[in-house]
C-alpha cells in the first residue's frame, strides 16, 4: 500500500486484489492456449468431414467424366486409314478392310464399307456415353454388283453416297450378305440391358415380316439368350446375315466363338434397326467398293 493510497487495507480489499490477479492469470492462459491451438478453429465435425469427402468425390467424378469424354459430342468422323486397316477415331478400334469369317460356313470375302461409333444419351443426367465401335461389311461379289447398280440410279452418282430409305431397303433385301462387327467400348448401366434397345427397335420390323405374337416372342427370347453373359468393355461381336438358296439366317460370333443361329426375319430386323441408328456413319467408306 502506497502513501497516496488512503483506502485502508481490509479483508474485502484483499479479496478484490486476489480476484483481479486471477482474472489476469486466466486471460494470459487463454491467450497462450489460443496461440498454441489456433488450428482448432478449422476443425470439422464428423458429419462435415463426410460431407466434404462426398463433395470431393462428386467433383472428382465430374472431372474424370470430362477427361473420358462423356460430356463431349461425337460428330461423325471418317476413320483413319492405316494400310488395309481402318481405325475408328474416337475409340481407336481397328477394322480390317477385308474379312473372311473362317468360323462360319460362309466362304465369302467381305468388304468394309463403313466405320462408326454408337453412342447413347443417359436420361436425366444428360451425358453422352460411348457404347460400341461398329463396322459394316458386305459380301464383295454380290455387294459390289448391287451397290454399283444402286449408285448408277442416283441423280449425282459421282458424289459421296449418303444414307436413304432406298439404300436401307437394298441392304436388307436379302440379296447382299452382311456383317456387322461391334466392339464394346463402354459398359451399359446395371439398370439397362443393351439388347433391350435393340429389341424395342426390332419389334416393328419383325411385325412387318408378318410374325405372330407367339413367333415374335420366340424369336425375341432366342435373341436375348445370346447375351446372358451381359456386356463388358472389350467384347467383340460379329453378326453375319447369311444368304442361302433356301433360307436366310443370322449368325453371331462372340469373341471368336460360335453361337446359335436365328432365322432371316431376325436378321432383317436387327440389321434394319442398326442401319437406321447409324446411317451415314456405316457407309462412309462405300466409295471404295463403287470404283
């Protein structure tokens, strides 16, 4: 107590001094605690941490999707030529110019007339995904003869061929042996079977051939049975429309293995629906067979 302090030092004053000292000590402690534990201001609860990981995952998926090209458009693009091999530009899938299916009864030589990419737009999400690369082959002898005749009747026979109803009718007339080779480059969602799209588009053409409900159901079940194993990236399919003297048939080669055969109506319906899906993308090499 100084000489200028006239307040008597009482027990009450002593208690007040002790309180002031305690407050100062607490303030000093809090300052030290905050300086040593500054990072706690940025700590997250478990729920916030989970939310942060989910958001990061969504961003990562979107970035990956962009890199993989699902947000891109896939305009028709001519294949890259490498000697007697044509490369589908978006997937780098290779198609030989000439094909002779050794595993089938056919001894015909087939000529490639088009290479393209089949895509599918996913509902709701609105993204476009790659499904399969596809090449269309025609039996060289019959195909060249019939396509030259068709081309000579066009108004401008010297211009590049374009897809139309007349060409689709010719290719599905049963006069030209055909092969569609498909290489799976994407995996369909679990909620979607790829053959469902095919079947939905095939049904009108099967009815066009006069199939009864019972016959149509039988043919559809047989066709679906070919794909019990599902679809996965890298699968290689060849659908051959064999033209016989007494009957036509659709023959499937799956990863170079034989399958059962379906009748000519199924061949007609399958090739018709696929031609109208792909259009100019599977005749972009036709000029070479017209020379």
